[in-house]
C-alpha cells in the first residue's frame, strides 16, 4: 500500500513533534512525505500536481497541528482547491473512492482535556468529525485519528515513543468507522 503523508505546518523546521514524525515517515517504505508549506509559500497550489499525487497513493494521511479545533489555513485552502467538483465528488468525481484517509495531529492540550467534561469539552474523534465527513463525501474509507498531546511540554523520549507509535499505527490501522482513537502522551 502506497501512503502519502501530507504535512501542513507553517513552521515545520521549528516543530519538534511534526518534524520528527515527518522524518520518521520519510524512512518508511512506500511512503511519500509531502510538505505543503515548503512547496506553497506563495499559497498558489498546483492543483494538477496535487491530484496526481493523490491518484498515485492508496492511503492519504493529513498531518498537522490542531489550529482552533481545525486545520492550518493552507490545508483548508488545499482542500478547497484540490478536492474539486468533478474530480473528488460530483459527476466524474470518483478519484478518491475506495482510498483510505486519516489524520495525525498534535495538540497543545493534554489527552485529558480532550474528553467529555474536559477543558476542550470534546474528544479528538469529535473534533475530527469534519475530516471523517470529508472522507465519506469523497467515497474514501476513514481511518481512526492518531493524536499526540501536550506538545508544549513533550520530552525527547516521548517524541521517540510517538514516532514508533505513528509507524505502528499506520501499519496496523483498519478503516473501520467505529475504531478507537490512538492517543499518545497523556
């Protein structure tokens, strides 16, 4: 299975977590790491190129830090432009049908803060519902989210454990809508 990791982080070089995860994925067989903010500093997305990448991969993972309970702005723009009517949905829009789509996110809050009654009120699975809806809308299979919490206080040892967990997650995850969430660094 060919995996495409689409990384959206406006300052990846200074991100200990997302940079480490991307570096780990670069070492994996049949895996392409694609960093949007390096390619599109001018915010002018090459839609044809991006669609071609999606077509050549079976599994697409969107890796990003959680921004106000959503994606970073460039990833939102990417969705708006690349997942076009007639290509990703609508008449003739079946290019993502049957593929797997998932997310790997980092949060500043603790895992406990992403629980019912916690500081953020909702679980990561709840907050990620728009991504699940996106996968459903384009006919893809949604994978359970992978999340790393407490980004501002994570240790180097916890990052190393997270890197291993990320690889294990992508090796073993199944596209079952009711699967649980993988949570690292409680």
